[in-house]
C-alpha cells in the first residue's frame, strides 16, 4: 500500500499519470490531503467513484493509529500513536487563551541523547521517524481542529526525539508543513519552524562527532555531564547511523 503522505507533489503527479488520470486530478487529491484534510477516500467527493475506489485499494492516508489519548482540564490533549512496526510515539495539542493551537510532535521513536532529566532520553533510541510520520502527527490535529471550526496555528518539534539527530527527515517535514499544510490552513510559521529553517541555512563545519552548525555553541565537558547520560547504549549501533554521521547532511 502507498502512503500518500510519503509522496511529494511530483510523485503524486506521476502516480496518477500512470493510472491514465488527467493532470488536474493530482491537484484535487493534494487539496484533499493538505487543505480539506480528508480522513478517507470516500469523502473526496469531486473525484470519480472509480478513482476513489482505486485509491482505496492501493493507497492509505497515513500509517499512525491512536493507541491512547488523554485530555486535561485546560484542553491539552496528549496522544500515543502506534507505528506499523509497533513503536510508540507521543504528540500533544496545546490550546492557548489567545486562540493559538499548537501541536507538539515527535521526530524519533525514543531518543539517543540520553538526557538525565528527560524520560524519553532514558528510554533509549528505537528509530528515526520518516518525514511523512512527522507530518502526519500535525495533520491529525489539524483535521480534529478543522472539524471543530478551528485551525492549527503552530507546530513545534519538541516531542520525542532530537530533530537534528534525524536531520534530513525533520527538515523535509518542516518544509512540507510550511509549504503545504501551513499555506493551505493559514498556519503560522512558528518560532520553532523558523528556527529549524535558519539552522538549515547556516554553514556547517566538521567536528569529531560529525557535522554541526558553525554558529552552534560547543557544550562544555561539565554541561555534557549534567545534561547527558554517559550510557553509550543509548546510541544506535548500526552502519546507517555511522554513515549519516560521517557525511554532511543533505540540504545543509
């Protein structure tokens, strides 16, 4: 099954062209994904029934399933999503009195940083999320707010995981949120998204642990001891991570 949130717009164009669909159909489907926030293919009522059936047979609208959800008295909603491989991640929707609606989303299942003050850091690292898995968390909240006559105004990458450890997927997700979901929903380019964009544009330089921003302060030894666990098992021991750490991140 094809997860439509994994596709870029050119890839969606190519998919529908391979089905002998007219070019404007891709624009209609894209609008249902990011503007109208469709939860199923049957609700895409301006598409022919045959195309809706073909989409339903071959594609999915995301892969996240709500495993648990809790709400506080102030309206904050916390969700646990189950990924296809059984990993669990958390996202939070935070309402504010000035009508902001902020989604706090995850970029990794677990975290490799091992910060002693962070519950996620003590869980250890499971895997990186794909850009689509990051974006889909925001879409779920945007869809819920849309049904309630509200809109998602801000997104912050402050859930589980360290965005700069999952640099390429996080950056791709930020670009998708800003270019597609933000423009369609009138969503604010929040301070955190703008910060990610600025860091993405900064020159990078090589350091012992890999690439880092030339303007990112180097932590002191004491700061490392206070903020990070020394347990090396938190770091993924795999060739993929080693390869990522040994080259300059794409888009830097």
